[in-house]
């Protein structure tokens, strides 16, 4: 099994995932829900990023977008206290969505597949 970085966005997502795992301790989150949800979502982001190094596909980008959305919504759905946990979760979620979307939008293989798939159906 060989790991290689095909897109810089995967490495950036990996760093965001590591930040999410460490952030409850660095920022001293209050509330167990914020701590555990942030760690769990952070580990999932790390897992998707590492998977992109090992078996590059487009599924991990879609998964990362869902994780990013979960991070953005978590403070209100789980009930984080306003403060560092909310800010970290929302900003990290937006970054994960941005990196995944950017990778999909700039990858030649994916954009060719997307164009061929949807333009042939429409025409």
C-alpha cells in the first residue's frame, strides 16, 4: 500500500482533521458533547483524508462535504455553548467543505466525468 498526495486539498483536510481532534484540549471546550462530537468528526475527516492518499476516488470528497456540513451544524444541533467550540467547529467545517469542493472543481478526471455524464443526458 503506497500513500501519495495527489491533491494538496487532501493534505489540508488532514490538517483540519488533526486540529479538530486536538482543539477540545487546546481551546479547553466546556461540555462533553462538544468535546466528543468534535473529536469524532475530526477523526472521520482524518480518515477520509488518509483514504484519499491510499485509494484516490471522489467518494471521500462527498463524504468530507457531509462531515463539513455536520461540523457547521453541530453547535446548534448538539447544543455547544457559544465560544471557542462553536467558532472552531463552524470554521473547520467551512474549510473542509471548501477544500473538498475545490478539489472536485479542479480535478480534470472528475470534471471530465461530470461533464460527459450530465451533458450526454441533457443532449
